[in-house]
C-alpha cells in the first residue's frame, strides 16, 4: 500500500507493488537518487509512505532526462512515470507537462488511474 499522510492513495496487488518499487529503485539509481529522496519510505515490506514533494521532484528529474529523450528508455519507464503522476494527483500535487515530449505521459494519467485501486 502507498500512503500519504494517513490516506491510502494506492493499494496494488503484492506483485504489482513489488514491481513498481523495483522500478522505482532502478530508476532512482539511474538518476542518482535514493528511495527516500525519490519520495518512498518503506514502513513494512508491503507498505510505503509517499512524500509528495519528494516524489514530484523525482518525477521532474526523470522527465528532464532519458525518460523523454531516449525512445526505448521512455517506453520502459512509461508505466512507472504515469503511475507516479496518478499518485501525485491523488496526493493533491498538480503537475503538467513542460513540453510536448511529455504530453503523452500526462495524457495517460486518467486511464491508468481508473485501474489503480485505492
């Protein structure tokens, strides 16, 4: 489960949550960021506290790099970034694309949000 200030913003199946956090770790490593600085703090093996300002900064870091400039990297990281955009929206953080290269990631937010149980 992913929690913001005592409110669950996402409750994925265990394997989906594990995959998401594995991707978070890999993308954070690639960006030179540790997981707490990326916005995720493990509270239990299946429970994470989300720090919305830190997550927003991490997403901005990803969007400023290979996530939008390298076609293969973008496709591999796409689902993770879109899921983060959903988490941020649920946490009350408003983010918009800074350019057209980011537009499709932001446009995918609503469709994925419908599939992400709370």
